[in-house]
């Protein structure tokens, strides 16, 4: 498996390699939707980093020893796991893959977005639980953003959400999506089913920035 894949060459079959977010955006491109071009740093790169110095085993040890069940405990677990990440050296192949992704998109600035294998599935969304970084304008900042996305697989919010819905994050993996930056005129979240009732006959748009700021119920 390659460390890099173009967003327009992947689809739903590629969740294991590219994560839920990137796979579904790739599928959207196939359906003709307007999606900014992107490159995916695959889960293989993340797994290679996790094997470095036994990091994966250390994460397992932290979660096994702490067995967190409350938000305060999840925050303590996050701190311990993030500390374990930060003492690891960033290998050359990671920097090279990030540099290639940026170059193929025409240079900086870029957006760096998490794409976990456990997110954006029919069962769980994980929306807002993992890291995303906008206006990334240097290679060092891009490396830090990729590391931030990787670490956010085990953020306190993600750990709490996974515990709530019975998701084993130790069996999950994290790809990272790098896209050219688009200046938005509006921003928000579209739920393609009613998040309260689960009805697929109602879309809910939460617009946080723009002329129609607020919550809107839409006919699909």
C-alpha cells in the first residue's frame, strides 16, 4: 500500500486505507460533486509511525491501566497518550510524504483534516471529535498538523464518544486528508438524517457562518 493516494482515485472501498471522511469525499467526486482536490496520507503511514519505539503498545498500556469511564479520566488518558506521541521522532518518510502531498496540490496554504477508519460510518459520525487544521502555511506546520490529526484519534472527546458507542479505537486507524485551502463564504454542518429522530426524510443544516446563520430543516 502506498503512503499517498489522490482523493479522486478512491471511494467507499478504500475506508481501511483512507478513512471514512476521505473515502466518502472520493465517492462524492465520482458522483460529480464539487470537492476540492486532495491527497490522502494513508493509514499505512500512521501504522508505521505507531510501530516506532512501541508507541502502539504504549497506548494500549495507558488505556488498559487507566480504564477511563468519565470525561475527567478521558482527559487524563489523552494527556498521557499525547505525551507519548510528542517524544517520538518524526521519521524522514513522514516528512517526505507530507511534502509530496503539498507539492502535488500546488503548494501552501493547505487544510489538514483527520480521516479515521471509525468516523463517518453508517453507525457513528465522530463529527468534531478528531483534529482539523486550516491555513497551514509551512511544511513544519503541516508536519505538526498531521501529528495533531494522528494524536486526535485518542482525544478525550473521541475516547468518550467511542466508549459511549462501544467502538474500539485500538482497532481503528487514522489517515490524513490534505486539501488546497478554500476561503469560505459560509460554514456549517449538514446532517443527512435528522440527528434527533434519525429520520432520513429530513436534512438538518446548522449554519454557523453566513447569511442564513441558524438551524434549518431541509427536504432532501
